[in-house]
C-alpha cells in the first residue's frame, strides 16, 4: 500500500492501567497451527489435492468464526474496563472497531464492518455461526445473511436464522444470489414493514465515489435510485447513438463517458479551473527519466504520461474532443520541495500557528499521500499534530500527519497515543489502549534511491487548466 509502506505490528506491551491475561498457551497453539499450514505441501494425486483445498477452505471458515467470537469477547472486556474506569455508558467500547481493524490488517471502515458482523453472528445468529464453524458457509456468505437481515429486530433476526438453519446444510451448493434471495424472503415474511422502510431509507444513502483504476484511469461511481440511474443511462445512450449515426468515430462507450464528464463540468473538454497536482523528480521532468510520478488521490502514474500532461493539447487526458480547441492548454506553477541528503525525506519546516498553514499542508500532503493509519488508504482530510498541540507538540512537518476524519477522531480516544521515531523516512508509531504498537512509514517520494541515490529535488506541480496559451511559471516554496 503506497500510503503506509513499512507498516507492521512492532511489539505488544501491557495495556494502560491493567495487566495482560495469561494467554501464552493459546497463542502458542495458534502459532503451531500456522507452522503446520505453512509446512503443508501439495499432494500427488488429483483427488488428494482437491481434498486439501476443501480442508483449507473449512479451516478458513472456522478461523473466521473464531475471530468473530474473539472480537465480541474483546468488546466485552473493553467495556468492562471502561466501566471500571468510570467511563459513561454511552462512550464505552469506543475505538474497539479500530483496534480490531489494526489486528486484522484492515482499514478502520472495514474493521467496523467486521466487528458488526461478529456481534450479529455471536449474539443473534447462532445457526449461521455454526455453519461458518463447520465450513458450510464462508465468511462472505455469512456476511450476506447478516446484511440482508440487518433491518430486523434482534428477535426477528434470530427467528430468520432458525428458519434458514444454515448449519443443517440448507445452502449446500447455493450461490450468493440464492442465499440473498432466501434471506430477503424470510426477512420479508417476518417484518414486511421494516423491509419496505429499508428500501425507502436506501435512497438517503445516494452518493458519488471515486477510486483508482489501472493505466491512469479511474472509476467514477454514483449510487442513485434505480429510476434515476436508468434515466441517466438512457439519456447517454441516446446521445451516443445520435452522434454515431452522424459519423462520430468514437465508440458508444467513449461517447457516453465523454458526455457524462462534459455535461457534469459544463465545458467541452470536461475540465475547467481544476487544480491537478503531480509529484515528480526534476530528472523525470527535465531529463526524460522513467522514474514514475505520483498523483495525489490516485497513486503512481508513468513518467511519460506525467510529462505529456504538462504539454499543450493534453493527449494524456484522452486527446482532443470534437469541437475542442487545438491550443487548449494550462499553466503550471512549480513548487520545489527539497529532500534531506541520503534519505529522500522532505526537509522539515515548522510554524508557531495552532493550525497547519497552507504551505505546511502542501508539504505533508505529498509526503503522506493517504491516511497514515496502518492499513487505511482513505484520502487525507485532517492535518493532525502527532504530539497534541495542547501537550506542547509543535506545528511542524515532523510532528504532522495526514489522517482521514475517522482515524483522527479515534486517535483522540483515551489510551491512544502516537509518537514519531527517527528513520530514513517519516515514521509514525501508534499505541492502542491494549499496549499494541503499530508503525507506519511514509511512502518514498518519486525518485528515492534511484540508482542508489536520493532525488536531488522533488517537484510538486499545481496545474490550473484553462483555455489559452501554454505558460509555465516557476515559484519558490512559500
């Protein structure tokens, strides 16, 4: 993961204000089991190989069931500890999902979903949990059953779980769609009003998301009500068919994609007054080296593509469109970010301000790229003091970290601490209330250790796309 290279669990210490229970024997047994699986060698006969695959699949399901029980037990232990510490009832258990996520090497959002799955299986769906234990369901299909019954009360969910009785082999040979259909039908029979309300509530969850795709592409996804989605698709299809019949050489899919962008932005080429940021070395820009560049919010892009993006006509953005001016270009501001010799890390800068000023945020953004919490690759929303400002932490590059909103809020919970450690690149060490330490190292800047040498200069480009002549302006760092 680009945003958290070098992330690992460093060590385990005693939790704050308590002692570690004697769990050495179970841990040794689990390690022995891991060693057995690691030493497993494929069989010789085809039938034996298939048997091994099935047994390992059953083992994965049983491990998922065990993780669910452990997660619920951990939540109960944390809530008991919070109660003993006098934490108000409504605040007990906060941060449990984040700790489970770190232990399972998942993002905080994914960890919260896994924790919700565990609670539903252990407390309300014993038959589904038993099926997971025995390998009759895998974790994904158990998740589908939990998801489709989420709108029900605990009593009705237990009744649906008993009706379906997955542990009796009800879903042997059933695929995802069959399981979803059975769960929906059972849920509707139990509480049709809740299912109907769920469908009505779904419209409030409409949103638009963006995620990277291979080869400098991206997925722009809209979750909208079905009637609106069908209407948008039909309008784009009619527009594409009309242009195709008029001689447009683009494919139907290309025309639909171009029309979506152009109609949303209101410009012919789909780009107007947008700041595009590139991070690349001076050698990549000026000497034609092949060291890739980095586009914040997307990831690594080819060097040639990055250089082409900075030339008139912008063929890297998909080439000229019908009716697009041939001289369409953009101006570029060059911000030079110098790195420390031999490390590739950005040179420190600090400020006496309580909040990170814009210039300092522009240093942290390209350094961290994504949220610095281990396994979380969410976009950076907050520029946070690692050592809190109220505790004397400076507003500096070394004491700053880019975090998503959820991780920044989790870090403020009791028992969570963060520190920095010296290293070749910026290192963030996170300590959870249980005493576990997780370390995150900032990703290397483009050009780090190319041919054994750090980059001479990391160039941070801010392109403001506009209609007009191609211009380039060089500016010193703020």
